[in-house]
C-alpha cells in the first residue's frame, strides 16, 4: 500500500503520521502571556533533543486560520515555559485543557489544575505532575517558511521537579510508578503502567 504524501492535505497527512508514529509522550505546557495570563495546554508533538545542554522540543500546530496557538505566542513573547508530564490520574484534566478557551482564560483555574511556583521561570508548573521541566526557549522557528502550519520550539531545561515516589528502591525510575500517559492515534491513549512492558538489555559489549 503506497501512500503518496505529496498529494495529501494537512488532515490526511496528520491522520497517517499521528496514528502510526506512536506512542508519543504528552507535554503539558504552561506559559504566561506578555500581559500575565497563565495558559496550560497539552501537546504530543514533543520530545527530548539532547542531554547536553538538556533540551526539549515542542511543536504546536497553528490554528485553522494560521495564527499561533496561545502557547506558541506566549513563548515567543516571553521566552519561558514549563513542560509537565502527565500521569494517568491526571488524564481527564489534561484532556479538558485541550479545549480552545479564550486567550484571556487560565486553564489552571478553569479546569481546577493545582499550580505550584516554578524555581527559575515565571510560568507555574503542574503541582501534582510526576516530573516538570522549567525551560527557556533557545529557538523558535515557524516551519516551513511559506504558510507555516507549526512552530518548532527548542527549550533548554534549567530546572526540574521530580516526585520522589517515581524512583524505585534500586534508584532507577520505575515506569509503573511513573504511570505516564502517551498519545496514540485518534482518541487512543496508552500508559507506562502496563503488564505488557518489558526490559531489554543492550547487546554484549555495547559501550554506554
């Protein structure tokens, strides 16, 4: 089955890519506008880039009219954001913050998400998240140049907050304790707390 991506519109390409490039971790991104309005929104176009300097990437898609989403606009204006990871008990609140509230509405207040002050940036973090990364934007690129449908944002992690409960007795992060939510295709989600998870050792002689 050959898929001619060059003939696809945006929606069709999204369907095939987002439904098969999975699971994808969910970044619950908090930001603050230039006028001080706090925003919280989830994005599954998200990944780590490098541990040195520690850098994350989020790629908010544009609105249907081509304008920037509140998150992208806030980051472009202030240069700061926080990525909180989503554990299974928080999945309903995360989903509710994906609603397109007015730009003057704080999703923290509207949805009832508990906020906590960050250490080094203005945007608050999600207090009950198992892990939160405070970031300063190092790159903001709208891609591609002609009628860009997304913003590619790189942020250097300058501080982080971890729930001690996610660390096992061996000192390693336990995926069952972490219990993160991941995005699949359409309305499907996954979670790291699964009996189907397994460990796999590197090949013998592999240098760490």
